[in-house]
C-alpha cells in the first residue's frame, strides 16, 4: 500500500464499497438516443420561490422535449443551517399545486420513487464517502486540520500580501503537503479535519464551456482546494451534487445563474472523479421593476416571490404556468395565438430561446394571461376550481357556491362558451365580488345614477318595466320589451337616431337598459343582463326594482 492508500484506509476504515460498486448500483439509464435527464435540486427551506418553480418548469420541459426524458426531484439537505422542519413537503406541495410532478425522486415525506435513490442527500453519506475515499487513494484529496482561526489567519496574511486571489490553495494550503506520518499523528490524536480537493487547476488556465442559455462562457480555472467533506463527514453541496448528478445520470444541469461562478469548480470535480461533465443551462433570475430600476424578485420584499402568493390569491395553476411560459420563450405568445386550444404541453419549448438577461415579472401581464385562461374554461371547470379555492380561503363564498350548485354554475355559464367569452376574472379571490349581486348575503345595493339620467326618468322607466318584465322571457322578447319602453318615455330604441339628433330625446335604449341594470345589480357593467334576470328569477328582480323605484321617488 502506498501512502495515499494507507491514508484512505485510515480516514475511511468502514467504507468498503468502491466507485465501481456504485457504477453497478446506478447503471447508465439505457434511454433512447438524445434523451435528457434533468433535475430540480432545492434545499429544503420550506419555501418555494417563483424562481424555483420557473427553474423546475424549465428543467422538466427540457427533458420532455426528448422522447424518454426524465425529470427528477432531489433534496439537497447537507446544509443543516438552511433547513427547516418539513421543508420538503412545502416544496413538493408547491410544485404539485402548479402541476409539476417529477418522474422520480422525492415524492413526499419519506416517500421516493425511482432506481437512483435515495434522492435526499442526507441519506447518501456512504456514496459520497466512497467517492471521497477513492479521491484520497489517488492523491486528489487530503485531510485539512486547519481550525477556523488558522483559516482566518491565512486570509489576513493574504490580505497583507495583497494576493490577487484569496482562499485555500497552492502554498497557502497549509495541509496540502503534510506527510503521511504527520497526517496519521493528527488523526490518531483525534484532531478534527475536513477533506479537501487537491486542485489540479492553474491560475494561468481558463476553462470554456457552452451554456445552453447563455452561450459561450470562459472563466479562470478553479485553483482552490475546496472542502469536499465537512468535519462531520457530511459533503458540501459542490461535492455532493457532482457525485449525485453522475450517479443519477443527469445529462442537463438546469438551474439559477447564481451557480455560474461555481461551474469551473464543478467541472473540475466531475473530472477529478472521472465523470462526464453534464450540459449546463443557467437561468437568469426573474426581475422586478423597482424605482425605475430592475432587481431580483426578493423573498424578503415581494410577497409574489413565493408561490403560495399565487395559490392564496387563487390564480389557477394553468395561468401561472402559461405566464411563466410567456417569459420562458419569446415565441410562446405567437404560438398560443395560432394554437388557442392546444394544451401547454404541446408547445415546442426550446432552451435556446430563453432570455439570457432575465425576464421582467409583470403582475398585470399575469392577470391578462389569467383572464384569457379562465375565459376559455367551461362553467363546470370554473365552478370546481373556484369552490376548491374557496374551501381553503373563503368559507363564506364556499358555502354560497356549494349551497346551490346549479345557480353558481349558471352564473359562471353567462357569456361563456361563446366565440368572444368575457375576460373579467383573473383569480378566484375576485369571484366573490363578481358574483356578489346574485347573493343577497353579499349584495349591497347602490342607487347612484349616471349624470345624464334624472331620478324621475329612472323611476318612470322602472315602473314601466315592472309591468312588462318576465324573467322567463327569451332574449329577443326581453329586449323587444325594453325597446318598447323607450318611445312613450321620451327615449329612442334607435342609437343611430339618437346620435343624429340627441336634442330630440332624453336618451336611447342603452340608457334604458343601464337604468334597469343598475336597479338589479347596482353596476353599469355586467355580463349579459337577460341571463342575470333569468337566474335571479321574477320575485327577486321585482323586489330589487321596487326598492330602486322607492329610492328615486
Ligand atoms: N441546492 C442547490 C440550490 O439550492 C442546487 C443547485 C443546482 O441545481 O445544482 O439552489
């Protein structure tokens, strides 16, 4: 045994499996040519950021663009400081609420599926240690006994010396060249140590790689002897992810571009372990306009940074995904115009069409997108989704909608399923206001008239209407009756005629319907009034009109 081999045994006496064993445990996936394997690999912070949802959507789409692509969820929980109790469930729930279901990986609390697990890094200690042991054997990793103070000392010395680069490398790396006997003595004395990479990089070299979103990138090679295993034997993110992406057979690493600066290190780690380097696609962060400038959407400052914001406001998942697709690929909107009814999954997503600078988040745009999405849903779909939302977030609304399902569905059916459906609902928390005049529990009448209409005229119109209306009339009969009210009361049923000679009339049929609409709904603008009257029924309409007449007396 040479010194490296002896050191490896000394450091990892209980690790018996070799990298080859793991190659057999996690064999190549044998997928069809070109199939992509990608992942979402969050830390369990108990919070799913919109950027995380975006990244996982992109990652999943990247794999689904190929025949038997695989998208998996790995939980990177090696940093105990960032972890919160059951942070995993929050992430899975967050993804699930937006329809992002991984093919394999962590599926729930203590629940996994797939042959490449465990998919939670805290459960893979032995794998990392086996690979680390092998690196030690090959002289590519070594124990470092430097304490926090010593590391600070090195930093201070570097600052004093004015070195270009700071950190643990080259001659500054005090433990890099200890002899085996020195290492052995410290280990046997119980000195705590980390395991560091013996970097093979040089400050004179640059590495080049092609990022699928950002294009060609060139950066200085890594020269730092980074920590692979912490003093407790737990790997750092850098080391763990390289081992995992190799053994989980990841072909494409899709993630936030805050990791670009780590790519030189990552490439070096893959190479040190003898692994094929995956392809990279680094996503720019979602930005927000702030005081005329742009900044990253922030977990601390922006409620809309958390996906729970969308769930709580009641944006349907289809709307959020549709919006994220518009910011993911610039050609999505044109595709949507040409393919109005196509499912989102039919969109030919292309990583190369992603913005390399970072999309601007726009809540108004999301609302518009969502109004479109909701406008083409059936009344049944709107009912089911709104009820599900209300059940969680608005008990009063839930009770009203479910107390009379047919009525609620009737409300949602108004002006729906036509060539030009109304686009007035963006999210379910707007429903209560939208339906309020259908439910006396929610309805507060308001009898304010438009300026051009006198109370006296309003009263006369309503009195006349009260005599003729019938909630069971078909639409034509209903409208004929309204037109017939016009002339005797000084209005005209003909809008053109009114425009030609406005002095001759008090108003036109539009004003007459506005007065009726206001009396029944207290709004100038509503969906089809005939349908509203039919739904409210004779008694309720009659009573509302009578109350309005009283107000105008
Ligand atoms: N765990 C890392 C994070 O929290 C994942 C980075 C990667 O995808 O490689 O963002």
